[in-house]
């Protein structure tokens, strides 16, 4: 245990640091004269009260010790009073308050150690006890980006990026952003745990993209008619073939008749050889004539049937057909 020693050159920074670190948990208390500025009477009073508090702790009268330590610290702001107070708070189960007392004791002792080395030992002892105490509480760190409440405590500017101690258990965290709706979450704290709370606003939920409209189904193909070529067109073709057949019959009948006239009155044994050849040719003409007649009859009959059964509204092209007649063959040319 370290009794406060009030020696050293004036150092204004010690008072400044102490004033910053003592503003925790909304619990304010008066602060005594700095170690470097305290009068001899103040130092004597603070030392006597400190000894009484130490005796109360040894007697396990922790509440009484707390009052005496507050009185000593309010006379002279010594980090030793804060260190001893933290120990009493731990015994009372008030670990979160003890954590804050140790934080303040460390900051103040480190500042005073710059002018008096003996306070370095106070800072070291407080740091060890802070580390050990952290194993039995949970620490919550909040990064500045909003207004945050941990439980019923509103964090102040000095609390940002500093672990805040809490007893293990449930902790309600409320985060408010400017112009936004406060969000609330509940932490389940465990002893020795360190939790970091993110305060950045959640990214805006992107509007769900609508599925692309389905492509329209292809237009149904127009079914083809039962006939690839319209009946009326086929009727014209068949009729043309029929007419060509009849014309073939007429032509070969004429040629055959002309040959018969040349051979009339000529018997078979008295006719010259040329006449005999002509007679054979006439026989072929006759055969072709009757073949053409048959084709003509069939073509005309088929064309007539197709024409009568065709749709008069359907478009059609007039077929074009012509016939070439040679001495020994008939050639039909046509298109449709």
C-alpha cells in the first residue's frame, strides 16, 4: 500500500489530466488541490484521513473507507486515494466503478511520475489491478458516428474509443443518427469479454430489381393450306396439258391423213420403197395421235375437276404452256 507523498515541482498538466479523467458515469465529486500545489496543512489532513481509510479497509468497513477516501482526495488529489478506493469498491462488488477509479488513478499517476518517480509505481500497480479486474467484467468500445447510450448511460465525448466497463449480463445499446430512427440492440456480456459496437448506419437496402418482362411468345405460324399449290393453278396446268394433248392428236391425225393420200391406190407389192417408208411413218403418227388424245382427255377432265373444286377467292397465276411438234416427237413446255 502506498501512502501519498506531496512533493515535487509545480506541474499544471497534472491538474488538467485529473479533471478530464474523473468525469465518468455521471458521478461528479469535488477534487482537492493538486499534489504539486497543496499546502502543508492540506497534505497533513489528507494523509491523516488516508490512514483512517486504510484502517477501515483492514476492518472490512468498506463503506466507511469510501467516505474517508473521498474526503482525503477532496483535500489533495492523490492517485493513491483513487487506487485504495478502487480496492474498496471491488470488495463491495461495484467493479464498474472500481474500473473508472483505476483508469483515473493511472492517468494521474503517470502525469505526476514525470516530476516524481515514486508515482510510477502507483501507476504500475493500478494498471495491474485494472488488467485483473477486466477479466471479471465486460468492455464495450464504441466508435464515434452517432449518439450512443449503453444501458441508461449516455456516452460523452471523452468516452469515445475507450472501453466502457459493465457487469456481465444483458446490456441495451441505443444508437441514434442525425435525422434517423434510433436503433436498439441487446448485448449478452460475459466476464473477460471485449465487445466493439459499430455505430455506422446500416447501408440502405437496395430496391429489389424487378424481373425483366418475359419475352412475348412468338406469333404462331400461319398453318399452310392443305395444298402446296392452289387447286385452281393445278386446274390451269392440267387444262393446258389437256389442250396440248388434243392439239397433238389433231396434228398427228393430219400428218397421218396426208401420208395416206400419197399412198392411195398403191398395193403393197407394187409400191416403191419410199412409199412403204411413208406408210410406216403414218402408222407412228396415228399411234402418237391417239396417245395425245388420251393425254388431252385426261388433262382436260382433271383440269375441269380441279377448277370446279377450287376456291375462286385464292390468288393464282395463269399457267403458261406451249407445245412443239416435231416429225417424231411432241415436246410440252410449261410454267406456273
